[in-house]
C-alpha cells in the first residue's frame, strides 16, 4: 500500500499544506489562494482539503501528519526572551501569549479536528529549519549539496549550515535568535515604511536607486560579522525581541530621524538604506556560503528560508563562483515548510528513497488546482459571459500572441496553479517586454500600484544566454542577472539627469535602458524565469509563438492579481480580477474573453472588489 504523508505549515505567515505519496510530491498549495486573504496565517483547512482531494484519499487514509516546527520549543524561546528583557517586553508578551496559547498549544487537537477526527495516528513535529533544509535539498537535482537556511526565526535558529547526502540531511552549524539575517533585513523593511513579512521584496527592488552609504554604519554599529557569516546584533538598536516595533530610538538617531510612514513619499534616505542593507545581506550570504563549502566540500548549494527569496543576493552568490550549482525551491519561505516537513519525514525518518532523475522534482512548482476546459465552459455559459472557444491549441496561441504583439495585456490561466510566491505561467498577467510604456500601463491600469519596480521576464530556456548574463535555467524566478551589453541602450542628456535625480522613481524606472525596457531595472538587471517545453508546456509554446511573430522569445510575466490580493486560484477569481482592472484579454484554458465584449463593471462593483484587499 502506498504511504501518504501530509505536511502543514500554519499560524505564522503564509500557511500551506502539501502531500506526498511514497515520497513523491502529489500536491501543495497556500491557504491564501483559497481564503483570498493575502499571506493567510490561519490553519490551512482548504489547502488540506485540496491536497487530499488531489491525492484521492480521505483523512483516515493518511499515514503521517507532519508540522513544520516544534511549538513547545518556540514557546521556550518566547518565555526566555521575555525573562531576558523583562520588564521591557511585558506589553508585547501579553499580546503574544493569548494568540500562541490559542493556536500552537492545542495544535494536535486542531489538526485532528480539521481532519474530521478520522486521523488518529501520531503527529510528527520537525524543526523549523529542518523543514526549510528538507524543502531545499530533497526536491533538488543533487545527490550531494551544502544547505543554507536563512530566515527571521524558527524555534531558536535563524540560520543554519547543513549537508545533504542521498536521503539524509545533517545540520552542521546554527545561528540563534535574536541574531538573525531575516530580522535584520525586516528591521530595515519596517524603517523604510514597508510591511514586514510582505514588503521585503520592495526594499530589494528599491536598492538599485540608492548608494550603500550606510553599509559601514551597519557593520560598525549594528552587527559584528565574522568570517564564517555568523554575526551578533547590537540589540540596543532593535525592538523586535521585546517591543511592538522592529527598531528603537537608537536606530532613529543612527539613521537621521524616525521611520518613514507607509505610503508617504520615498526619499533618498530610504533608497540609500535599501542599498546598504542589501549590500550587507549579500556579504552575510557570501560568507556563510564560503563557510558551507569549506565544511562540506560540495560543489552544489541549496537555499531556503525567507532570505532565500532575495533573488538579487542569489544572483550575486551564483556569480561569485563559490559553488558550481545553486538551487532554490519555488516556495523558499514558510509555505515551503509544509513540503519540507513532509519530505523530512519521508526520507530522513522513514527511509523512503529519493527518486533521482537529474532534474528537480517540483514539476515546475505546478502543484495546485487545475480546472478542466469543460468546467470553465460551464461556468461561462451559466453566467452568460461572452467568450470564444478554441478547440485547437495552435489557433489559440496565434490569437494570444498576436494580441500581445499588438500591445494588449493578457490574463493567462492554464493548468495547475503555482506553489510559492511567484506566478510562473499558470496564473500570470502577460505583456510585451519591448513596449517602453508597458511597465507603467500594467502597474497603473492592472496592478493598481505606482511601482518603482519593473516586471519580470519569462524567457525561453534556450534563449536566456542571448538576452541575459545567465548560463543556466532559473525556473522559479529566483535569480537576478544583468541584461547583456548588446541589448542595453545608452542613457544621456536630460534622460540621464532624470535617471539620477528625479524624485519620482516611476519616472526613473520608465526610462528605457534596453531593448526589453519593461523588464530591465535601473541597474540593467532582470529577475528571470526560464521556460521549457518539458516543464511549462503550453506557456512555453505561447512564448515560442510570440518569438515567431516578433523575433523575441521573452514575455512580461507578473502575478495574476491586483495589489493586496493573492494570486487567483479559480476561473471565477480570474474573471473578477479581469473585470475589475483594465486587462484587454483573458485566456481561461481554451476560452478567450475580450474586455470589449464584456459588460462594463460599475464603479460600485469595482470598488467592492478592490476594497476587500489591503495594500501590501
């Protein structure tokens, strides 16, 4: 009989569920996609239901349920931290304890209740960073690899160096709370006016506009960084261990005043702070990586934890040449812990052998729900929605590629939903990267944001080295690389002055810097997804058809959502998002919807839809 293992991450950030059958991934999904609450931390009941449905089993047929951290050890850390800082942390402690006691202390009974009382076996609790390490190594294409995990904090650990060999992983070295690469970065995220555990990617995107003039201050005052990448933080400047904010008064004095208020204008100070903490983070990651290579002698490295989503640091690490190969899973953050704890149980504890085939086993991260063409047709007919059905893929792709080449913005919904924070061609909004106005149009008309960040390119895998300084695949959009010199455009005169001095960052990012202006950042970099036919199927064939028409095998790929909303999951989600913004075309499997053929959504209807999502 096959053995089914259900993995769960919950109650902190981005809850998720995953299920394995005899060690192979069957399904994985984040709760936010079903609940429509971005970064939903609640117990992932809907995600669990989906995983069991995809596996074709009932709760009583699960062999093991696993959870991605050890709640009692985390409780130990909370108590010891409070005692260490008492009485300063009393208010924070009193706010945290009721939530913790309500969720984590009764977690086993909550899990069994969510499984309708049908699961009566034991629950396996793996360490938080064990889960991260397992999510990085076990699905990787490597038989042997060094492992780096870096995040805010699990139970006590904030970063680890490990070694994966065959069906086992071993932790070799740890960094412990409160000294944390993730919390250090989040402190600057907070101070620069962005939301912690959500806005770190904005801080990363802001960094190229600034100069790292505060880096020496960070090294001199905030952290004592060692050669092996470990460090100690001067906690006099931080408040996250005992307070309700990330930084304290000393932090404000060090960096010229109070934290930026959210949604207020971004100043040069914030740009320079972003550049500085990005440089410091990259140095921490590089030193840890060098030490990991020294400890393991491996030529391969895998990474996980929230800091592993810093694709700029990942790109620098790759180009440093410390390792021959670097691999990061699609869900490197806490959502991936659901998959990691299940895989740790399967391989490390039960001894189920990994199935190695020279490729990673995430299947392109396409692990979520899919919807049959017949389901979509039934939905459209039931709601009397105008559409055209294309039974032949060739005709469909020609129609969509032509629209993209004409400057249309297309919502693309096909196959199984992605697992992780990036849209990878299953729930994506697409555009023409050659269009210098596309970045601004998509941000203001579709995403409802005034962004200083360009969009990411999806590139045919065989063409990536022609456009970017990247010599390998990047299937999960977690590597940043420079645009090749021959595609860069000179910036001179008034444009150069505006690029360096205009206080409106949207103006700066919209100055064309390459022949792919909509996906090229101010420092000539791009966050790349490589697309192959084996992994991405129809999405690959669409980009290939676009290349046949334009000579360019690259598309803009941004997530199918508006600001503050999770990526769409169902055809209904996709249609509502399509109607609430100024997309031109929606592709639901074989059905094509033109905005011009739809009844206009009233301002009231549009307002009701957008009001339910909070700015991220």
